[in-house]
């Protein structure tokens, strides 16, 4: 037991540093991207989003899952490190070559020259990131999470220096491309960190073992399919809009999509990590697992629903306040997306529950089901209604995923966690209807921008929680107390 203490200490300390670094990059990136959005045009963001899709589509490394295979392998010696590094570096280079071969084909298909050039540069950046990620995986396997987080903490803000300079000097889309490229170039410095922090890795020569390479490829294949599904679901809508509605429409959509993710980001930051370990610990105690899943489903609804209502009714004010008047067309996209994205935290919670119960294949099936719905429904809807149709396809994919997720959950649990959503949904609908009636009697046009925003968010929060408490006062108190206790558990 005594030998395990330093290992546990390093893991916990590393986890805390990872969390701090994540919050820093999230907060800093949020502020800087507001500045860039005010400086750049919708066309620039649309061109960047479409170019990113192609760069990621032809990227081979992230579809093989070799880092997971190497991380799972017990030994870290010259043969395992050399085999993993050789495979992953070859995959990174192949991704760049594939993008290079695809570039003239994309031009023949009618894609703008800037889109193709940006995709080529982003593919080069992805290749650099791929080479750097090998060093990162070596450090992570040695539980050097804190070292990586500190490096990210330093390099992430530096990467925005050329982006901001180019944005203020008419750089357009190349401002956004430069940030990604600079960050990935700086990330190559992790190899210097590996030389200093993990000298034991160089104590024996690195060798490539074909049999071990086959093992890594077999192991990583399943993980790679899951990763590819995640990439497609997060990027396929950009392809549909950029191809059939144009990059300007994609720019407006992209900014709205980022905002619509707020409820999910809040859930991930507050509940996702402790939820997984709580579910895993209780997987053999089904009554307590069912109660905990029900309580956390209720808690997510109590946070995500009022936040979604606030964003929905205040979308124009939020867009104008953060991005400026010219981005106002994004408000309608935001309202449609946020109405659907309110289910995304529940979908992620169901996926976490299935993974914690040892059902990762079903969690992967959820992603592929959503990709299928987005692909089959997204094309005709985008052709018919443009970006608005794509918004509907994204929402349909999320709803199908949620229904399938809770179908899987019901197979494992006798209780239905989704039943806990009755009160949050009822309170949310009543709050939204109440606002629609209120604005008919009380005109808000005479109020200033900030005053309107505050009035709408106050109504969403106060109205929702007052109604939720009025519907089930005792149950609301008991569940809030229970969830608070879960959150305080070490």
C-alpha cells in the first residue's frame, strides 16, 4: 500500500493541474474569441470551419486510436515506444499526404481556393500536432499530467499573438489558421520536455516490432471508430452548410453553435467527472445507482433548462453584446440550436453512465446513430432550407440519440432516470410561455441592451426555479440536498 501512495498522489495532483489548465484555456479562449469575432467577418469563420472539416476528415492519426493502445500496454520500453512512435508518426504524415492528394480534387469540385489552401495549412498543423502528441502520450503514460498542463498553460495564450496581429491587419481567415498552426508548432516543444522529464525512455534504443504494431492497430481500431464518430458528428454540419449554403452562412452558424454548447460545457465542468466515478463505484449496487442516476438527471435538468431558456429569449441581446450588430443573423440559429442542445447534457450523462457500467460499445453506438441521422437528414434539409435546415438535422440527431441512450439505460436499470425530467421540463415550458405572454403586455424595446439582457435572464432564472419549487416543493428540497451531498463527496 505504501508504494501506491506516491502514484495516487501524482495522479490526483496531475488531475487538479489538468482541471486548472482546462479552465484557463476555456476562459482565455472565450475572451480572445470574442475579440476575434468582432474583428473578423462571418466569411472568415465560415472558411476556417469548412477548411477544418477537410483537414480533420483526411487526418488518419486520430482514427487509429494508437495512443490509447500504447497507454493500455503495460510495458514502456524501447520496443513499445519505438513501435508506437513509428506508427503514429507515419499516420500523421499520411494524413498530410492524403490532404495534399485531395486538394486538387476539391478545387475541381468547385471549392474556393482559400478553403483548400487553408485546409492544406491546417493539415500541416495537424501533422505537427500528431508528432507532438507522441511526446504528450509518453508523458501522460508516466503520469506527467501536471507537466503537460503547465506547458499548455504557457503556450496557449502565446499562440494567439499572431492571430490578433493578423486580425487587426486584414488577415481574415489566416488569423484563425495562424492560431492553430502556431499552437501546434509550439506543441513540438514537448519533445524537449520528454528529454528532460523522462530520461529513462532513452536508456535503450527504440525498435519497431511488427507483431506489436499489429497488436496496437487491433486494439486502437475500436477506439478509433468511436473517435471518428465524434469528429463526424461535430464537423459534418459544417461541411453541409459550407458546401450547400456558403461560407458566410457557415460563419453565422459557427458562432451560434459555439454558444449553444454552453449548457453542455457547464455540465462537463461541474458534473461529468465526478458523475463517472460515482456511477462506477455504485455499478454493483443497483438501487443506489438508480437513485444517483435519477438525482443527477434531475440536477442536469435544473441547470440546463433555465440556462437554455435564458439563451433562447435573450439570443439577440447576447449576440449583439458579445459580437456586435453585424452578427445578429446568428441569433435565429442560436435560438433553434439551444432549444435542441438542452438535451445534450442528458445525452452525455447517459453515455457516462453506460461507460461506467462497462458498456462502451453502446456509448459508441449512440455517436454513430447521431452521425447517421445527421448525414441522412442533413443533406435534404440543408438543400431545402440552408443553414436553418442543418440546425433542424442537428436537433433531430440529438433527440434520436437521447431516445436511444435512455433505451439502453432502461435495459440496465429497473428505474427510469428520464422520469426525473418531468418537473424541469414542465417548469421550463411554463417559464417560456409566461415570457411570451409577458412581452405582449410590457414592451421592452425602450430598455437599453444590457437592461433587456438582465430582464430576460432574471425571468428565466427566477421564473423557472419558482415554478419548479411550486410544483414539487418537498421533492425539490430533498433532491437538491442529495445532489449537494454527492458533489461534496471526495
